[in-house]
DNA sequence: CTTGTAACCACACAAATGTGTGGTATAGAG
DNA sequence: CTCTATACCACACATTTGTGTGGTTACAAG
C-alpha cells in the first residue's frame, strides 16, 4: 500500500489520542488502529511507541490496558498502587442547592438542583454549592454565580461566609471586633448599597465558608 | 468474615468509581475489588451492577473493558439520548496551560500544568484553561483566577476574549466599531489603569472566548 | 424456626488487549 | 545504484478483564 507523507500520520494519531484522553476515555491500541484505518495492530503500536519516546505521550508504569496518559503531571490516578496516598486534589461531586432556607441543611438536600464537580485538596468535609442571588457582593460576586461552600459553623475575621439572614442563605464578609462579652460581629456586603448587618452573636447561624467561585459567561 | 453495615460499602464503591472516572481513568472491576479490599471479583461486580441498576452509574453499550461511565449522558459520542432537563453535560478534563506564547496552540499542549474538570456541552478539544496573570481585568477577573477558554479565531463585540498581545496570551474585552475598511477593533481592560489596545485587525490573533471563571478563596 | 436479602468468597472461561516477531514497500540520502 | 529509515501489514501469544455459576455467612422480618 502507499504511504502517507512523513510525520503526518504521526500527528493525526497524537491528536486522536489526546482527544480521547481529554474526554476521559483512554483508547486501546486497536481503537487507534481502527480510527486511523490501519489494517494491522502493529502499525498503531509503532506510532504510539514513537509518541511515547518523544515524550508527547506517557504510559502508566505497569503499562496496563488503556494505559496511555497525557504527559502533564497529575493526569494519572493511583494506577496500580494499593492505597495511593497522593497529595493532589481529588475531584468530587457536590450538590448544587437551589434555595437554602431556615432549618437544618439536611432538609435543603431534598432541593438539589444539580451537581457540580469540585477538586479540593481539603479532606472530604461536607461541601455544597449555591447559586448566588442578588448583587450584595458585587463586583466580586455577581448574581447567578455559583459558589462552593465548605460547611462549618464558625468563621474568622475577614472570611467570606454563607450565613442565614432573614430565613435565607446570604453571602457576606464576616467582620469580628472586640472579644468576650464585648464581641461584635458584622456581616458586610461589598456593594455599598447594602448596609452591614450586626446580628446577635449568639443567634448568628453560619452555614459555611466560601472556598470557590464560578461564573459562566454565556456568549454575550 | 463479617459484613459491613448495609449500604455503606455501596457508597464507598460509588465514591471510588466516581473519583476515577473524573480523573479520566475508568477503573476495572478488579481495581474496584482491590481498592475495597474484596477477596473476590464477584463482590465488586455485584456492587457495580447494583449501582448501574439504580442509575448511579452507567456502562458503555458494548460493555467493554473499563466501560464504566458517569450517568450524565453522552458517553463520548453523539449516541446519547437527550434526557431533558439540566443544561450541564458530562464532566471532562481540560488542560490547564501554564504559559501561552506565540505559535500554534498545539505547541502549548506540551506545557500542560495541570488538568481541570469542566462540565460543558462543547467538545473537549476546543477547550483549555488558563491561569490569569495581572490585574488588567480587575475587579471582574483577578490574578490567579482560572478561566476556561473555548478555542475560536473570531469574536463579537463585547465578548471576553483571550488574544495574543506582545507574544503572550491576555484577557480583554473586545470592542468592535465601524465596518468594512473602517473597521476598528479595540481590546479593552476593565481596570482603568490599562489603556485600550487597538491592534491592526488583520494582525489580531484571537485564541478563544472566555466561557467560565473560577476563583479559589484560600482561607483568608 | 423459616424465609429472604445483603454482603461476601472461590473458581472458571471467553473476549479484549498489550506485546512480540517477522515481513513488504516506498521515499530519500549517499 | 545501494543503504537506511519510515510506513505499513500479518500473525501469534500471554495477560488483563468482563462475565457467569455456585456457595457461605450474617442479619432482620415473618
């Protein structure tokens, strides 16, 4: 059979494998063979070997099935390790809550609007996501943004918190001054059109800490 | 040997598989077995079957090796059925590029710093992530934020674009005025301390559109 | 007690898959 | 022309892997 120009097929193979890896479905040698139209497995393998040699692709250590990886570092999972105690972030699915009102957060879990994928380096504490309403934290946080929240009942001065205000979850920055009986806590908005809230420290309900912000730009 | 409380092991299996799928490395039945400490393959399979039955996991149609998938629809091709409802689709891994300089973006793929999980309906090849540098788009976009970019060479008026400026990728808002030979294109920063850039329309290189913004709040 | 079910183990087998060996043809350099 | 490297094919074989069949133990309900 004829042969394609030098290096051209090589590039096509790399593109195909990269695409599959990014899609989360590492291809097999025979899948590469079929995608490229090769009539022999060895041909596909030869190209893959060459790509690995030049460092454009990587294989898992034990070189198992579907063992191709991207050369960037943390792409590979624990591989064959028994109990991989790696330090990199782990992706997790956390619920995106529609409305959070008064009552235990467990109740709000019935109201799951969707799930979002979060990679956090923190231990699997309780995480949830909220869709932001209102512009009280503009311009830092806008309406329709999604915030990832780590559940915890206490917060420090200056932290972004999700707190219950008027039976509804709100995002504010916590300011704490004084101590003991003289403790004064304020929930401040970034937007100057909103006045600070100074709740009774004993009655203040903090749902958690904002650890991440996500905003989608929809075309416009 | 004794047995663990009802449903508990099930949850652990699901968590393990989800993690692996999000990492782009679908696990084998025997990998699940080892991770859970089962002494039999069948035990792992039984749990996986149960999870598929309850719809918490999916298998590829042909049920091949490493065929577990997340329940979100299309497995990798357009074969998935449109389960009406959410706008989000299957999570994918997108490369986070360290620095993007002049030259074809393919070259920048060598410089993959990490990977980011993104749920979008766009093909993954057309997506990449960038870590923001500088404060030219403050307060909307800050330094160290991560933006998800969809590759495309053209953009409309008012869109957030990633363009090549001085051999480096920059984020700006595109302003287009006039038409034909009188066409004038400006790249504007949000931060007033940065003057608008008015490149030659023919020489303007647009890498893509910013479709999402992510910001992590590190404790403070 | 009997029945049912969830959790688990042991073993087997066909298909999928990575790898190895050897061969052919074309292009380009000398 | 010879020589070499690239691109490709054909076939074989050991592992890996999904799946099937059957058995064991504990817990709860009737």
